[in-house]
């Protein structure tokens, strides 16, 4: 019997080695794919900044692009505008988001769930149409609020101007606060309430506890929110593109857009500008790591865990009213105004003999470009949903479940796209398509390259959402599958994917919504045949067809709201519970 056991064991060893080699092979292939999608476009874009040849031409190298860029008039102002706007928006939105996260997660204020849902909605609503709503409200010539201030309150001139530095800051406030709120709420929820109770026993009230306990203890999450939010602010494009020209404000993203839309396009200057911008972003990431080095921010221990809410006393309702007022002003009011704008004879003119009409909706819906844009949008969003969910599932499984030696590298590169503004990713993929010897040239202007761009850009979000579901599944189920003779691929397909269905549905809905509103990641890659509704809205604004632009914007917002409703019915929630 001993001899028989030895022979059977010997027969099993090669099968185990083969299984491990297959896992390693898949792991290396996955790492290569993630690097190709996330890192290669960035590296290629930086290398091409030293090329003096146009895309598709024989390579020629030099510093002409950098020299031309350095001699570009107003370049310093472009960077000053970009970073000052990002800094101002980050400072204001982080302060507001900390307050909202604390109210929602740590206090007994009423209507906390409603506040959280509305801020969650602010993250998903498309920025460009909401900006058009603010134009109708704050335009110095015809804005409703300015007219009210002058006609009713007696102001001698319009007190607000949306086409200004502070107008740009204001129009992005809802999105900026929402994204930082979503980043901060998990950390606030996981903090042990015993720390707050100790502060109150020492005589501190709720507000002092927030400033002296919550904020210092949660410094890592706040710093992470600041860093990521700052990078997201740097990539802002739509608001600056609409409001910036009238205010003579240019940022890096709009400067890149101008370089690539001139005739002939200045590819070299655009790539050199992206190289400087990229180096600056990586410097900021390095500085953040230096600031957080060797610091201890432990908030949980083995002594138990308490999440008892803080009592606000008489401040319960005032705090709730303040939060709901912010949501109403920054989200509800501009959307209602945008909806009203779709029925105006002439955008912004409220005092015409015939102010209202249905003609805008009829003309827009009858425009062949609208149905083409709608078809492209659905095709793009569907492709991103299917490909993204499958790809993020593989990446998440490779990071969490495999014993692959380089899985930490996969995790690192899966986060890389969030360190890159969307316009840089779009430009990097443009160089991949046009500047790699014609290998990928056939993809230029196709829906497929737009799908790839959005899948790469949203890789951190999709991967982390599925990772959260993956870690909740017991490894015993996979072991039982392997004991039954299933391969790694079979286990992933027959065991993991069915169990991850709620998370996959949630990620799919989020990816569909993101694809519907996306502009920055696809603005350099789309052609006339692959333009989505968001890009069509940009064309209408460029042609001064503001009435059609508002109709497309409202239609996009309604699509987003409908998808969020479907998502909530499928279990998608701000807290990530599926």
C-alpha cells in the first residue's frame, strides 16, 4: 500500500506543477495587459514629445517641440490657472465634504440617507449640461439670478458673472464635493466612536471633537482625498472649455484641445505640454508619500469597536437644513433651469414676445446627428460595460485570490489611471493609435478605441468595487472546486463569477453611466462617425446652437437618472452594499 501511495503521489505532483504554471502564465499575461493599457500610452506619449515627425511619418528626433512650447506665449499663465483652480476647488470642496461626511456617518442628524443619495447623484450627473444650467442663472447679461438682483433687490449691475475665475470654481463645486464625500465616508464610518466619547468626557463639544479628534485621526484618508481630488480637478475640461474663453482663462486641458484642433494640429507641442504636466503630477504623488511617511494613524484596536452616533442636540435640524440647501442650490436648481432652457425660443432671452416653444425638442430629435450620437453612446456604454466588467473581474481575482508573485505590481498599475487626467490618457492613446507604425491605425476614430480609453480610465473604480466583493467570498468554495478537478479558469468562470453577480451588476451600471457622460477621455479619439451625445453637445455649443445643446444635455441627464434608478433597484447604493 505504501508503494501504491507513493506512485499516486508522484502522479499528482506534475499535475500540480502544471496548474501552478498555468496560473503564473495567466498572471504574467494579465500584468502585461494592465501595463500595456495603463502605462504604455503614458510612456509612449512622453517619448513622442521628443519626436519632430507627425504621427504616421518616419521617426525623427529633436527638441523642437519643447523649444516651441517654451516659447509659447502665456504658458506660465496656463499652468498658474490650472493649478490655482485645482487648489481652490480642492480646499473648498474638502472642507465641505468633511463636514458632510461627518454629518452623515457620525451624527444623529435627520435625513442623513437623503443627503448621501443626493451627493452620490452629484458625482454621476454630467458636468457639461449642468454648466449650461448655471449659464442661464448667472450670465451677467440675461442670468435669472442677476436679473432678480437688479430688478427686485436694486443692484446697479449684475452681482455675479459665471464667465469668471470664481464662476468656474462654483460650477464644479457639486461634483468636487461629491467625489470627496464618497472618498471620505468609508473612513468616517470605520472610526471607533470611543475616541469621540473620550473627547466628550473631557469636556469637548461635538464641533471641537470634529476639529480636534476626527480630522487629525483621519488625516490619511483626508490626504488621499486631497491628492486624488486635486488630480481630478487638474483634468477638468468641460467647464473651462465653456466658460474660460470669455474670461480669458486657459488651462492645460483646454490648451491641449486647442493644439490638436488647430490646422495643422500641433502634435509636438501638445505632447511636450503633456510631458511637463505628467512630470508635475508624479512629483505631487511623490510629495504626498513623503508627507505620510512614518506616521501612525491607527483608529481601531482589539478592544472592541463602537459606532454610536454623536448627538447634535439643538443643531440637528439646522445642520440638516444646511446640507439639503447646498444640495438643492448646486444640483437641483441648475438642472431645473437647464430643463427650462430646452423650451426657450432663444437661449437666455426670457423677455421675448414668445419665450417658450417645443421646437427645440422637435428639431433636435429629428436631427440625424442626434440618433447617430445616441446609437454611438449606447454602443460605447454597452461595450465598456461588458469588456470592463470582465476585465476588472480578472484583475481583481488576480490581485486578491491568486498566488501570483507579481500580483502587487498588478494592483499598482491598476491604480495608475487615477493619477492621470483624462485628457492625458486620451492623448496617450492617440499616440498609440497614430504613432506606432500603423499597427493600430485602423482603430482611429472607432468606437472600440473609445471603449478602451474609458475602460482604462475607470480601471481603479471598477477594480476596487469588484475587489470589495471578492474578499467577501470564502476561499473554501474555490478549494472545493479545485478538489473536484476544476482548473483555475473553470473555477473563475463557474464559481467566482456567479457569486460576484451583485458586484458585477453594480459595476456594470456604474460603467454605463460613466460612459454616457464621458468627454475628457475620448475627446481626442472620436471621429465624426463615432461621436457620442456628450461630444455632440460640445459641437452644438461650438456652433452656438445652445437650444439643441440644452436638449441633448437634459436627455443625457435623464439617461443618467434612469440608470441610477435601475441601479438602486438592483442593489447599488452609496455605501456599496449589493
